C-alpha cells in the first residue's frame, strides 16, 4: 500500500521504487507470540534464511542476546525444541525470534509487543539489545506499556485511528491528556 501523502524512505530510497519482494527482504518482523517449530534452535533461527551458515546463526544469536543461554544448554544450538517451543521459557523464545529476524540483517525491525511475555529482568535486557540494534537500523516497536514507551526515542501515539501526537514519552505525558488517559487504562489492564 502506498502512502496517501509524502514519501517513505528507507536508507534514502523511496519505497515506491522498490519491488515488494525487495522491500520485504529488508524488514525483520517479530510477533508478540512468535511461532517456533519442533526442530533444533539452529533450525528455528535459520527459518526464513535456509542458506545461512552456522557462524551467521551464532552471530545473529549473539546480536539478539540469545547466545549465552543457548550455549549453556547441554546441546546448545542443536537443542530440540518441543512443539511451539516448549522446553524453553517464554523470554527465551522471544530471543530466538529476534535472532531469526536479525539473521536476515534487516534495515528495519518491527516488533509487536515484544515485552509482553517477559519478566522485568528479561525486559531490561531486551531493551538494551534493541537500543544496540537501533544504532545500525530502524527499530519500530508496537507497544502499550509505559516502561517500553519510556525507553523509545520517539513515540507516535495513535488514537481513534489517527496519529494524535508524537514526541518522547516524557513530552507526551506532559502535553497530551489523551496519552496519559490511555496509559492509565492500559497499565490498569496489565496489572489488574
């Protein structure tokens, strides 16, 4: 779908000048509840990049912050995951999903509620990882949690289907009553 106004540039290139397949190759996506398969960790990371070498898999896992826990497992990257990724924690599944996306070396990473399944320590570690990734590319996070939004450089607040405001989390808290009200409701739902 083309923008209704203006242009969307990725690395200075107008996306309308790119074939859809070329554009898709430059985007990595991580779902809130990523699908893992009854296969090894290496095979799960390699999914979507079948020609990736083992060294590329390890490098992607290291960038994602997953290498340490994977290498501590008795079978490391050859650890078989059960159906839907059983045998590892929800947070570890998220790290593998991020490694899978990073293996493609995307220019843009889109993450849908990546913090939702994580405990506070894993959330802090993932935020640090995403900050590191953002040094080399674009990281877009779809989020509702105030803590996640506070960690973002720029927040685009969508309200009633339109872009209602943009700025830092702190700026929006100070200037946008709808943003504050939205966060109050969202936080009560998360903690209630």
